[in-house]
């Protein structure tokens, strides 16, 4: 059989593979971070029809005569040229302006590497890529500095998934990525307390850094009021700083409410005017001249009368402060004689404020009959905004990037010929810096791909012609019998 048939077949198969690669390149022309591939052909084995001979005294030398057996795909090479970045305007999109890969984990322990930096934080505060894989970062110390080996590198197994606790994450604004891969956010500074003038017994007020308290702090030192637990109906609530004593009696008739008279102030002065009655859209009944009293009318039944007593408690300290939601909170505590600090705990949120006092002066105030009634002792204000480092992206580099295996979804894997990944901060140890609000475009060159497609098409046609001509020759041989 004519050997050219098999050469033509090998050529058609090789050019078909080339067209497959070109098709994949063109289909990914708009895929962020995609690296195009190329096909390199090589010839196959040769038959020696005659060997080479050397020159003699009487004859010249001759060259070998070799017959080739077609072509094959020698290699399919990934073109790791770095493409330019496309502006996205999204702060957590990141482009590596140079060599290197982001390290991600689709699942624990399964490292993958990518140039596609469309990042986001999930509901649990994990930094993830578009495929949901966790983004690995360089550990940071208490001051937000990257923890690296003395040479500025870190082994891949020492990387940590970047995570910001969800409760903390919601406190940050303006999260972005810097040139060195640092992820920063703007967070309100620690709350600051400014004491009012003329309060000699107060040294300072300690506010927890995670507190959301704001505005004027009022203090009552004396006997707070409250409703005994065995008499609570759930309809009545009362601020402990209220100046009300006695029995509350309210009757619901149709859509109106009647509050019985007979309440007094702490000094036993009778209260005869309760002020304007207001019913909120949520059913909360209040009276303009009985501050601190709230009645939940949704828990009352028509033509029923509800009564509950208001009693004084033991001497204590009550702080009144608003949170950032505009809701008033009451924080209570009991002073011990001779103590220089007093912790006040919120009755609703459990947050604490700590009064740092002059023991002698405050002890005198605490033990006096007059005490202190809703006195403004100072103001809490949010500290100035400051940038905080949330983490560092780890940029991995390989000795032979062309040896990486493509794994789909924009991911690459180590291979036996790529070398082991070494992580660094962006812009160090030969890695590129990071640019926020950009993504790397595909490096597919359409003009080159269309040119290669034409060449592959013509090559395929030419090899098919070899088969056609060979078939014609075989036909002539068969016709000799006729």
C-alpha cells in the first residue's frame, strides 16, 4: 500500500488537533485570565533507504536517503504572556501586574492557582473568588503586618484562608486592595468619652471598643424604680430613672384607654396631670408627663382593667445612653464602698460601661440621701475613621509557569515540571504588584488565531489531496488487470 496515504492521514489528524486548539482559544477570547495555547508539529520516524557513505580516494561521499512517515503533534504549549487589565470599577477585583498567581482552595487542602481576581466576602466573612473557593493569604500579626520568612517568602502550606468575622466585617467601609496585596477597610475609631465640667468625683469613663453607644451619658445615683417580677403583666415597662411610685391602673374601652389617678413622685407629691396621651402605630401608649412609662396595648383586652405596682429598689447607679440606632439603653450597677471603679451593665444588650471614680468623693455621693438625678456626666462620640489591615493576598510563583496544568474555571495546578509554588507579598521576589478595580483580560490574539485557522484549513486540505491522489494511483494499478 502507498505510504503517502498514511502520511496524509497523520497530517489531517495533526491539523484537526490544531483547529481544536484554535477553536478553544477563540471561544475564550473574552474569558478573564485565560491563557491561549498553540500547537507545535513534529515529524515522526524515518526509514533509511540508503545510508550515508564517506569519501574515498577515488569516489566522493554520498548522503543518506530517508523516507518520512508523516507528522504528529509534538506539543501543545500554553502561552503565559501577561495581558493588560480591564477596568471594572469594583474595589475587590484585583489584577496582578506582572508574574504570579492568587492561591485559592476549592476545598480544604486542594490548592489551585488563578489570575482571575474577582473576589468577594461571603456571609461568614471568608474571602472567596467567583467560583466560591477560599482565597489564601499571608498571616498577619496584631499590628497588621505580614508574617513572612526572613527572605520574604512563605511555604504554601503555611498560608491561611483570609477571613474577617461577619460581625466585624459589617463595621468596615471602603474595603479595597493595595499595591502590595494588602486588604484594608475603613473602620470607625474607638469611641471617645468627654467628661462634662464640674464633676470632681469622675476620673474617666471606659467605653468598650465594640460599643455602639453615642451621645450624652446621664447618671442617676440613688433608688431606681421598677415593677416586681411577680406582678409583671408584660404590658408595662418603666425606665429605672422614672420619678413615679404607686399603682398603675389602665382600662381599655373600645379604642381608648383610661389611666387611673393616684400615682405620686418619689417625694410623695401627687401626680394629677399625666399629660397628653399618645398611641404609636405599633400600639405603645405613652404619656407626656410620665416619662419612662410605656404600655403595650396589644397585650390588653377590651373592658379589662390591668394593675401593677411600682416600687423603689435598693440604692444603685443607673446610666442612660443612646445606641447608634437611636434606642435608649439603661446600664445598672451597685457600688462597693472604697472601690475606684464601677461596672454598669445594659439591661438589654449586656454591654458594659466602667466608671472610674474618686473613691472618697463618690462614696459620699452614693451614701447621701440626695444622690444624683439624671445628671449629664459627659458625651460619647465615635472616634475618627482609620484604615485597618484585614489581610494580605499571597502571590504564588513557580520556576516553570509553562509547566502548570490547566484545570478549568480559570484554575491552574502544579505538575511534575512546574516546580513547587512559593508565596510572597505582591510586588516582591519577582511577583507583580496588585491593582484594585481591574481584571486581567484574555491574551488571545484574534488576528493571529484567524491566520492560524486559515493555515490549518489549507494544511488539512493539502493532506486530503495526498489521499485523493494516492487513491487515484491505486486505481490505475487495479486497472492494469483489465
